[in-house]
C-alpha cells in the first residue's frame, strides 16, 4: 500500500497551472508559502509537469514511472526468478548446525 499523500492531487495541479500562467514567473518559495505547501513539493510538481509536457527530457515521465513501478511489482510476485542473493541460507543458520553438509543453492560446496 502506498504512503498517504500529504497534499491532494488537485492542489498540485492547481499550483502548477497557477505557476505556468503567471507573468512574470513567481518566486517558488513565496508562491509555496501562499499555497501553504513546502517549497520543494511545489518545485517537484513544476519539474514533473515540465517533463510530462515534453519540455524536459532529464527525468522520467509520470507514465514511465508508473510502468517502472508495475515492472518492479511484477518482479516481486511469487514464482519469479530471484537472484542468487535471495536464495542463500538464512542468516545465522550456521550457528544452528543446519546446512553444514548440504550443497549450496546452485550446487557445489556451501559457503
């Protein structure tokens, strides 16, 4: 479950719209104070809106971020191949006397 949002999505959209339509461009710090949001939150919303509008190409778009998150969730699903690190013996198993004479997860001698 994702963490709860500190600010509603509508507030971010409205703030970006206000920033883009203002002439001259307002100081982000002052505008953030007027909207009662943190200046870095406002700056992040403006940056992401620029990426989504193809004005910047140095960050992932919202659509690309969502796709990447979905791919990562799919890799976490049961039955998906795990790296060798994920199938190693439990920490402290050597102290319990287990796994001493068993082969490692990919054959060979245990480490």
